[in-house]
């Protein structure tokens, strides 16, 4: 019982608001059950007591004393059962208390986890704010540097403006040169190097002075470069170290966040599982309370073995306590040693920092500083390695402690298993007691002895109960020790949280130091820029000195020529002297600036060294914090292991509860059967008592009547006793038969359940098969319907394409006729023009013109200048107008109808439902002859239009050459205008767009790129007529000047002719584009036809597969 209560107190379910209420309700229900059971037991005891009293009064045979003793024993057992029920109620209250304690602990743990999350969020917000502040500071420093640069540039401009009048002043230049020499002498004295190898600086010429100055400046530049070379590696090292530190910190933070998230997820999952298990345990709590009666009655004769086991348990518990104390003491010693090591490390770090500060202040050279930095870095690495080794040792010790704790827990689990074994022994003892009770009922003679043995067993049970209580108290004490250790672990977790906060603060300090390093780097860059500016100024001054030298030569020549203007120059020399003094002051100021910059460089180098030292210290602290974090992770792993062990304990206890419920049910059945047997026995005894009374009366009568029949009563009693024993044997046989029948019924019920499950499974399979078959049937029907639709559409398309091919052939005939007419008119026009250009026209103006051999109608008569033109145009209009009407009526209407049919077919094909079905269903088909005819027709139309464009070009050339004859030009205009306007009227934007725009075509489709894949007339040059050379060649005979003077020009007619030619060219180009668009449409239709054929093939394959499946299912 103590083990069960401990196991229900250990698990830690998730704290909920309704948990306490549910526990209270469970306790009330259990209390009510206990009260009802106790009331029922009391009622049963009263009933049995009354019946026993009646039996005592009624019966008067010799076994009456034995029955009274048995009834008294039953009354004592009932009292003991009542007492045990009260004890179970108390145990239930204790379990409730343990449940509430576990709930409170879980609530505290949840609050601590929430506090940790809030702390992490605050740390992240602080880091983001610090980064924003750093960015603002860096921007401000950049602005300051920009302002300083602008100020320096302004100063340079002012200096340049001041240096301009110096070129006009000779005396000031000479003095400046002397001062430069003096400065060179001073530099030579300071540095110990000569500015010039051959001459002395005091007697240097003006020509050699520039070389000497250049040499000195180069030496200064070399020094500056050396200084820069020393500064740059230091800056690069600083950047590399800063980047490494930042990367390490980022990696550590990411790892820590990932671990925390994983732990939180695992904790939530475990809590959910434990809550589910707790629910199942609550459901089983009622059955446990009922089983307490059975568990408490399990005591037997093996008290000595139990005492030995209890002593073993006490010895093991004491041993475990001593081991736990030793582990705790060792842990405290380790903590103290670690604290001492930390204090020593801090003191050593402070001493090292002081020494480094002194060394950085004393050392002035960059090389010595670099050496010191490298040595410090090596030392820091060694210290880091030592600290890592120490952390590893501590880690190993902690793992040893965890292993020891795990071993202790395992031993406790083993002890709990031993307690369970003892409980099993108690159960076996209980069964033996029941066997003994049955033997007492059977054996009438040994009842007194058995009652004494039962009293002894009750005493032994009480003794064993006391021992069990003592063992439970010891287990409670062990539990309290474990709880104290858990609290200590919680305190260590709080310490780790504090260390984590310290780590966050140190990381913030690292970031601040990193920002300071960046600022110092920016300052270094500013100083380097200022040095470069000063060098540029020095170079500018050197150039100015060279210019001044040239000016000195010029002035010397002027001195020889101009000696009379000395007075005026004396005044100028004073002003130049003052300016020279100013320049010298400026040079001195620049020198002082350079020295200050050098000092600043040294100071910044010292600051960099300090920051490097601080970085090394921060890295050490980071390593320490990492070790602390690793310890924390280990503790979390230990806690997870503890949770797993607790869940395993819960599973074991659940299994035990299930076994107890089964035993309880079996015991209930046995108790009910035994109670029925006892009632039957009581009824039989009553009947026997009545029979014995009648027999006794008869015997008394016989005794009175007969003498010497004293032994007859005894014989009758013995016969009755034999009958009773025979009836008991019959009852036992019937009971065994009843058990056998019950077992057969259970087997039959199991077989029935199995057959029902098999029938359900088969029915499910059959339903799945029928649903699959129905689905396939529906798919087959849909596919057949799609196939019918596709066949209908294919037939429609074939009919439409046949009609299109016929109409296109008709259009092709019309186009060929039109071409023949165009060539005829062109030939007529060319012959007329050539005849008019010939000499016969000028010699005999009143003669008749000869007829053309190519013209089917007679040539008009030319009597005068205007008359032939009028007659010719009239005849031409008479012959051409019927053709124009035919072309305007028949081809346009046929083309419109064809385009409409094509549009309807294309819309049917392009509709999304048809596309979706055809892409699934249509097989591959070859190209239809109608499509090929359509493509050939489009290519022929394109060729005709190309011929038409050539004709218009030739006509434009002829019109430019033949400007002399007005009548011939008018006739050619009328002849050319009518057939061209016929075609443009049929296919221009007035007629064709009306039919195409109504069907939804766009101009972008008409302006598509031409394609000539299927055109049989790809080469129009092969189809040209033999009169082509005659039509394209210009007239060889020029017109004389006399006629030019006689005939006046007509600019309006010429402009109209050129405009007409342009219009005809445009119409030809538009027709060409539209024919290209028709060609593209035909090719698209061919592609769609191929796609439909592939889809139909795939659909047929699918249909075959479906039919195969149907055949298989039908088989």
C-alpha cells in the first residue's frame, strides 16, 4: 500500500484549474462508496447475526457450541473488515495530499520557465537598442570626419590663393630659398643624412635645391609608409579578432536557443503524456479502493522471512543515506574549489592587465607593442586551454555524481519490487487462510484448534502491518531526502540563470568594446587621411618651389636689364618679406600637426592594445559561461531521465492495477459463490434439524414403547450424518461441473467475437471492392461520352476543312484570273507608254495608234491630245467594271463566310473544356489535306501580293520617267487604279476587318511573322511572265527639249499619282501581313490537330486498360 501511494504521489501532471476540483469530487465519491460498502457490510453482519441467533435458539443438537464459535469468529472478521475500511479512507486522504503537492510543484516550475523566457526577451531588446545606438554614433562620426575634410579643403584653397602673388616677388623667393636651405641643414643635423651628395646644403645651387628637398620629402614619405605598414597589420588583427569573437558569441547564442526550444518541446510532450496517464490512474482509483480490502487481508505464516527482508531493507536504506551524504559533501567541496579557482583567475587577470598597461605606457615603438600583444595572446590561449581542461574535469565529476544518483534510484526501484513480492506472498497467505476456513467447516472435530490458529494469524497480521507501516515511514523519509535534493537542483538552476544573465551582460560589453574598436579604427583612418593631405600639401609646395626657381631665373635676367627700378622693388621686398614670414609660420604649423598626428597614432595603438587585452579576458569569461551552460544542459538531461523513469514507474503501477482489478473480480465471483453455498448449507441444516427433531420424537416414542432400543437414536444420527456427507460430495461435483461449463461458455464467446470481427473485415473489403468497381464503371461511361463527343467534333472539323479547301480553291482561281488581268493591263500600259514616247507620236499626231497584240479588245483611236485619253479610259472602265463587281461580290462574301467558319471551329477548339478533354482524349492524326490546301492557298496569295508590289514599283518608276504625256499618265492612272482598288476594297480594313473584328480577331494576330513551311510557291521569281523584262526596263529614248518647252507641267497630277502609288503599296503590305497571319493560324490548327490525335490515342489506351480491369473483375 505504501508503494502504491508513493507511485501516485511522484508523477507531476500539468497544472490545470479544474484538477483540484476533480480530485475533491473523486475523494467524495470514494468516501461515499466506502460508507455504502461499510453500511452494506454492517447490514450483512446484522442479518447474519440475527439468523445465527435464530439458529442457536432453534437447534439443539450436539454441534451447537461449534456453530456458536464459528459465528463469533465471523463477527470478529466483520469488525476487522470495518477497521480496514477506515484505514483505506485515511490512505486515500494521504494520496489526495500528495497529488496536491505535486500540482503546486508543477505550477512553480511553469512560473520559473516563464520568467526565463521574459528575461531572454529583455536581453534581446537591449541588444537591438545597443546596436541602434552604435549605428547612430558611427553616422555622427562619419559626419564629423566629412566636415573636417571640407574644412581642410577650404584651407588648401585659401593657401593656393595666397601663393599666387608669390610668383611676382623675387626677393621673397630668395629669402624663402635661404630658409629652405637652413631647414635642410637643420634636418641634416637632426637626421645625420646629407640632402645632397656632392655639395653642401649651405652652398647649394637653386637647381640642386629641388632635388635635395625631394630627397628629404621621400625620406619622410618612407617613414610615413613604414608607420602605416606597422599600423595596418595591427588594425587587421583587431578586425579578425573582433569578427571571431562575434561569430563565437552568435554561435553560442544560437545553440543555446535551439537547446532551450528542444527542451521546452520535450517537456510539454512529457507533461501531456503524464496528464493522460493521470487521467487513466484516476479512472482506476475507484477499483484500487475496492481492492484495498483484499490487499490488507493478505498476511500468512512467513513472518520470519518478512522480518529478515525488512532488516535488509533498513541496512540498504542506511547505506544509501551514507552514500548520499558523501556525494553531497563532495559536491560542496567541488563548488568551493571552483570558486577559489575563479577568484585566483580573476586576480591573475587583473595583475596581467596592470602589467600590460604599464608595458604599453612605457613602450613607444609599434614593434615592441606587437610583440607584447602576441605574447599576451599566447598566454590567453594557454589559460583558455587550462580552463577548458578544468571544465572537462568538472564535467566528468558531475557525470559521476549523476551516475551514482541513478544507481541509487535503481536500488530504490529494486526495493519497491521486493515490496511487491511481499504483497504477493501476503496474497498467497490469504488464499491459505481461506482454504483453512473451508477445512474448518468440513472438519467438525478440529474447529477449536483452527479458531486458535486464526487468532494467532490475526495477531501476526497486525505485527506485519506495523512492520509495513515502519517501512512506509522510512520510504517517506527517503522521499523527503530526494525532494531536498531536487530543491538543491532547483537552486543550482537559479544560479545558472544568473550566470546566463551575466553572460548576456558580458556579451553586451563585448559589443560595446567592438564598437569602440570600430570608432578607433575610424579615427585612425581619419589620421591617415590627414597625413595623406599633408603629403599632398608638401608635394604642392615642392612644385611651387620649382616654379619659384624658374621665376628666380627670370628675375635674375630682369635684374640685369632693370636696375633703374630698385626703389620700387625695395617696397615690394618688404611686402614679400612679410608674406615669407607667413609661409614659414604655416610650414611650422604643418610640422606641429604632423607631430600631433604621430602622438595620436601612438595613443590609439596603446588603446588598441588595451582593447585586445580586454577582448582576451572577455573570451575567457565566455568560455567559463559556456562551461556553465553545458552543466545546465547536463542537469536538464538528468531531469528528463528522471521524468522517463517516473513514466516507467507509472506504467508498471498501471499494469499492477490491472492485475489487481482482475484478481478483485475473481475474488468477488468466488465470494458470491461461497455465500450462495453457505446459504444453501444453512437451508439444508435447517431441514436436517427439523428431520432430526421428528426423528428424536419418534425415538422417544419408540424408547417409551420399547425397551432395549437405546442405540437406535445413535444409529439414526449416524445415518443422517452419512447422508449429509454424501450430499456435500454431490454439491462439490456440481460446482466443478458448473466451472467447466463456464469455461466452455467463455471459449465460445471468444470464438464468436473472432468470427464477428472476421465478418466485419470481409464486409469492409467487399464494400471497398464494390466502390472501386462503381468508380471504374462511371469512369468508363464518362470516357465513352467523351469519345463520342470527340468523334462528332472530328467529323465537323473535317467537313469544315473540306468546305474551306473548296472555297480556297475557288478563291485561288479568282486570284489567278485577277493576276492574268493585272499582267494584261500592265502590258497594255507599258506598250501605250512606249508608243507615246516614240518618234511616231511627235511626227504624226493625228494618225491612229496600232493595236496591242496582247489586248483582247480593239485599241482606241487617238485624234487629238485629250480625245484618246477619254476614249481609252472609257473603254478600260467598260471592260474592267464587270470584273470589279465580280471580285467585290463573290470573293469578299466567300472569304467572310470562310473566316466565320474558321473562327467558330477555332473557338470550339480553344474553349477550356474542349481543350481539357482533347488533351486527355485525342490521339495523333496525320495532317488533313484541307489544311494543306489552305496553306498552299495562303502562299499563293502571298506570291500574288508580291507580284502586285513589283507592279506598283514598276508603275511608279514609269510614272517618274513619263512625265511628258499627260493623257498617257491619266490613262495609266485610271487603268492601274481600278484593279488595285478592287483588291483593296475586298481585303482592306473596310471589308475584312468587319468580318474578322466581329469574330474577335486583333491586329496583333494580323501582324504576325510570316512562315513558309508548307507553301509550294516559295520562289515567286520562277512564276514571272516572259514580259517581265519588257515591263521593268526603262525607256531608252529621251524626250527632246522642244516638247518640254511646249507642254506645261502638272504638279497636282504628279502628287496624286505618287500618293496613289503609296496607297497601293501600303494595301499590298497589309494584305501580305494578313496572309501571314492566316498562315500562322493554319499552322496552329495543324499543331492542335496533332495534339488532339495524341490525346485520342492516350484515351484509347486508357479505355483498353479500363476494359481489361472490367474483364478481370467480371472473372
